[in-house]
C-alpha cells in the first residue's frame, strides 16, 4: 500500500551503526554496522518500507527500540514519497553522515550520488 507524503529517516552513531525511523513513529529500528550488503541500499529500503515490499524486522537481524534514537545519534538523511533521498547537512553545509552513513546513503563526502 502506498502512503501519501511518507518519510523514512536514517540515523548514524559515531560507531558507524545505522538506524531507521518512519517519520512520526514512536519507535525506531537498529540496523547495525553498515556492511557491504547495505551499501547504497537506503533509497530501496525506505521506498520498499513505504510501499509495503520490505520492513525492518527482528527475524532479519534488526532490533526495534521504543522512542527516538538516543543522544549522539544524528539524522543523516531521509527518503520521502515527495522527493526521494535528501542528504542532511549541518550549519556549514557539510553532510551530516560519516563514512558508514555515506555508504548506506550511496553518496560521497560531498553528498553526491555514487555511480553504481
């Protein structure tokens, strides 16, 4: 089922671990350290979650946590039905994602899409 104006946010901690949260949800999902199988997968994962083709689940190794991601976990990007992937930036226009977040988002250190 396709929702209107839905958004999935991706977060990263300083250990290179990633988390997903459907905007407005009262919980988030821990994905773990970004390994090769997650490189460049964020857009597909987010779109699949919104469209009902995929969702994080404990059987696949993800862990559900209530509430917002903990302190020190930074939103590094989002995917929305309205605009696809948006890379989060800080006040100096640097991308918020570290190396692992960049890999999951499929972007370089400037936030530019990596070719596949």
